[in-house]
């Protein structure tokens, strides 16, 4: 199941809840990891600030989350 990301979720919350998303942020050179603005910026804010397509970024975050969830399920079985 592909997770539904809340449009109001901050980048900080996203990366804390799903650590696999940190890799996506880093791969796009987003400065959100450890940034003091991370608790206030949403995915839309980060995409706009870094000149990225929001839909593409959201899809990549969702793919990372789904991969993390599959890995956790595999470990639990």
C-alpha cells in the first residue's frame, strides 16, 4: 500500500517517521536534514525552495516509505 502523505506534514516529521526518506532528501541535495526550518517546511515548500517538481519528489518519498514498510514487514515475519 502506498502511503498517503499529509500535505501539512513537515519535512522534519516526514524524515523522523520514515528514516528511509532521508536518502531521498540527500539525493536531491535538499538541505532539510538537520535544518532549523525543517519542522516548518512541507514537501511543497521544500520542492519550491529547491526548484524541484513537487509531484516527482512526493512519488520518490512514497517509494522510499513503501520500501521501508516492506523491509519492516519482512523482518517481522
